[in-house]
C-alpha cells in the first residue's frame, strides 16, 4: 500500500489512521493491511506535468497506530510511519512544524487544516477527498 502523509523529519511521517488511508493495495502489502511503503512528493489532485519526477516511494520500517483509534466513530484517526530510509527534502517534500503541547491558540485565530474527516461537526459521513 502507498499512503500520503506529512513528513515530520527525514524518517518519521504522520499518516491518516488505519481507517482513512486512501491506499492502493499492491502485492508487496503486508498481511495485516499495514502499509509497506510511503509515497512522498505527489499531490491530490495531481498537478499537471511535474509530479512524477518528485515522487519518492520509501519502505516503511514500522507503523505506530493510535491505540485509541475507534473504527466506528473514526476518532483518533492518526498513525506515525517510521521510514526505513530518509526522505529527500525538495520543493514538494518538506517537514511540517507541529505545535508543542504548551502552545496556546487564542479564540478567533485563523488556522489551516487538511484531512479526509468530516466537513461539519454533525456530518455522518467523512470526505472521500483530501480537503
């Protein structure tokens, strides 16, 4: 399987949790459904022309699933991927900056998020597209 995610360093990536990864199953997939490779440097939707040269397919050494993940409610839907080899940072692959637990975000602060989750708090379905 190949899963998009966010790079948190050269060998650690954040990925959508076990229920949300829009993965392609390949013969190399592991038996428990865990991804065997991570694909970096591509975009959703694909951009015209230059994506192919930026794509890196990297083997995953270990998957850290959130023990509180709930398939029914899709809560705590996150996993970390320990990559077997480092990523090459480029114009399309870069680390993300995550806040510290002590960081404060005042009400009214404009924030940007991305994901496959619900588009409204009371929505029954999650999105099938990265938004």
